[in-house]
C-alpha cells in the first residue's frame, strides 16, 4: 500500500472547535489532507498558503462572515469549491450562497454521510478534471497539423487539401476572414513543398506604400531613380527556390498586378529601371479577405491574374463555422500563454467557458488567442474566470450583438439562451427551469445536446451537479 500523502487538500473554517474535530474525524478515512482554521481571517491566510481545492466554511463567523470569505476565496481562485455550513439554514440564504459561487450549502448539525458524499463528489470532479486536462492535451497534439489545430470537418478538409497540393502547386489563393489563420495555411504549403528549405517571404500588400511597392516586390537597378545607389533584390528574387506569400492581395494596385501576372505566367521578374527580365523559381501564395470575383466584375482586379492565382483555392472557415474546435484552441492557447507568463493556469471556469461558447467570434482565432492571452495574464489563481475576460465578454451577449452573418437556427438560439440563463443563476438548474418556464427534465435534455469548450463535455458536468438548495 502506498504511504504517500494524498494530493487533494481540504480546508475547514469554523469557530466551533467541536465542529472542526467532527470534520477531521468524519474525513479521516478519505484520501484527503484536512486543514483547519478557527476564524475567517486565518482561514483566508491558510487558503492563500495551501491552495486547497475544497473549503468547508461556517456561514456565521466573527468578523468576516462566510459569504464575505466566499467572495475573497473565489477572487483568489475561482476554481476552488466552497461549501457553506450553518446551523441557521434557510432557503433564501442557500440560494444566495449558490448565486455567489458556493458549490453546496450544508445545515448543522452536520450529517456525516452527507458530508462524506459531498466531499467525495468534489474529489471525483477534481480527479475527472485532471483526467480531462490530460485528455485535452493529448487531443491538441492529435489534431495539430503544421501549427494549426482543428478536428471540425471544415478544418480537416483544409488540412487534406494542403497535403494534396503542397508537393505540386505553383500558385494558390487563400480566402478567409481576418484572423482565421491564412498565413498559417501559407506556411504549411511552403513547409510541405519541395522548396521547404528555401526562404518563405511575407509581403503585406496593404502595408506597402504605392510609390515603393514595385521596388519592394521586383527590386531595382542602380540609377533607376534618385537614391538608387546600388542594385536591390525584390522579394521574388530573394525567395528564389522558395515561396512568396502575398497577404491582402486585393489591395494590390492594378499597375503592380500586371507585373505580378508576368511572374505567375512566365516565372520572371523585371527590376525597376532594367529592360532585362530575370528568371525566378518561386511558388506564390496569395491571400485575401475580400471577394475577388466581385472586384473583377467591377474592374478593380485583373481577371487574368485572378484565374492564374485561383487555380488552387483554399477557403479557411471562420471560428463561428468551426465551433467544435473551440475546446482544442482554448486548451492550446492556455498552455501557450501560461508558459509565456510563467503562471500556473490550467483552464477556465465553467461560467467562463459558457460565456466563450455563446460568443460570435467576429475576430476569429486571433480574437480567441487575444482573449486567452489576456485571461492568463489577469488570472489570480489556477483558472480563468469571467472577471479575467475582456469587459465586452463579461456580460452575456444580447440579441442586438449579432451581425447578419451570425444568424443561427432557432435550436442553436435556444441553446445560447439556456447558457446565458445558467450563467446568470450560477448553474442552478431548478432556478433556470423556473425562469424559462420549463420542467427540470427539459433543461437536462437540452444540456445533453450541447458540447461546450473546455473540459471535454461541459454539459455532462453541469448535468451531474445537483445544485438544488437543500
């Protein structure tokens, strides 16, 4: 038999020594380390020092009461499970405790078996959370492809297309909204191409000054203009043998489009001020968030260049179209930024996960990365909570927040509204059923259909929790 100390810690805070002794004796056979404190002030100090996952706290304490201590504990670590205990039980105080974030509310005198059951449930949830964390890490590795992460059908289709065309393509067009990861797709095409060992050069067409654009793309010869004191390579010659990524190709002026067409068609460039074309061996990947077909129809983009570039077209889906990938992306970014900021952040609270699940993500994966980065920076404990999110995400989404491209089915809207109500009542399904005017079983049925980002299937965790006031 192992003699190592159990990892799970429990802190009991009570000003009655007999009750602390009762708790120690009741949990003596459980694989839990039990610590005690005789008042709230010392209890908060011990919590900060020990970081227990479970706290049993008397509601009426001298000085700081149990609800105040609950708020202070959750401010330090929103992932802690706090159970309030009192000899003066009332339904109102129980509901208030649950709304403030308490996991449960137990009356005194303590029922030993009920206490053990409550602690075992919390210990089981903590163990399941740890297993889920490892599983999510394994899933991130399993569904990572060339620094992109996805298991949704749309992303798996993108990954499959990249694999098929990378060994053969000469030009490709990547289409997708801002923040979807178009440059990652371009880098994947390069790394899997025969020219992977040669340079990968990025040029943002919208950032280039028009007067200098041709010089940057195609280079120039000495004396071509005032200040041209020596020959200069353009990016196509510099990337010879490799890949040029032209981001925001829709912003390229028509005059430069004509010269780019020559590179695509004839694999040659002509430096500014030189009559001599130079052969180049480059793969060209262009990307845009604009509708080039409409631009062609309006005469804003050359039709011949468009058809040359779009021989291979890869459409990168928005995050709203691939919400199945939210759990993996969240896990990936939490691990990334916890490491960067050197913080022990393991994930998000359930209410933070629900809030992110209901968000429309107009800024796509880039917006999600920024949100998780901020959350890791702001988190005071081991999890990211609502107050660690940007202010726009700390409140539930309103109906007016939706843009036309975020319209969803009635069933999806019902699920989003259920999430909003559950978030408001801190997971209390009985209260949610009362607000929605439906039976509790209806809440359970809807939860079974929903898979949230974070700890695998959050709906199952919410459903498993009996949050009725006792």
